[in-house]
């Protein structure tokens, strides 16, 4: 009988200071041999046009790599992060990304849906 192993990989997980220290060449190298079924990501901003926004380019690059190696992407963000554009570094989200948020109203869901994303309000 074949044995199945389940594992969870956390790259850059934790407090923002921990993430900033661990984004960069070492974290990128760690990703080289990994693939992910689902990536759960958040950022300083979520835009239906630009994707996930961060203040640091190393954080943006890490998220780009994780999304490239993931079968599915789920972006998490509360309402005031949606459609925020005051961030300078962006990682494009793959078509089909699910955004989980606390935003209410059909308009924002339509804007994300027009760009290939599903917005889920909780």
C-alpha cells in the first residue's frame, strides 16, 4: 500500500519584521525545489489591475515566485487594502486567484471578477 505524506511549508511566515528579514536570495533559493498546492498570501495592497502590492521589492519577488510554483493562489486582505494604489512594488496575481476579504458590496466583486479573480466576502 502506498503511503501519502502531507506537509506544510511556511516561507516568510510570521510578523512583518520576520518576513522582511527572510525575503531575499536565501528565501528565493529555498523555493527552487518546492511546489505548492495552494499559496495563501497577503500584502500591503490588493489591486485587480496590479496584483499584490508591497513596500519592499524583495517581498514582491518572493510572492511572485511562490505564485509561479503554486497550483492555486488565495490572497487575503481586509477591505482597506483592496484597490489601494499607494504601493510601488507589485506582483501580478494569476488568473483564477481567490481573494478573501471582509469587503461588502457587489461592485468590488465585479471589478475583481472582470480581471479574472473571484472575490469572497466573509
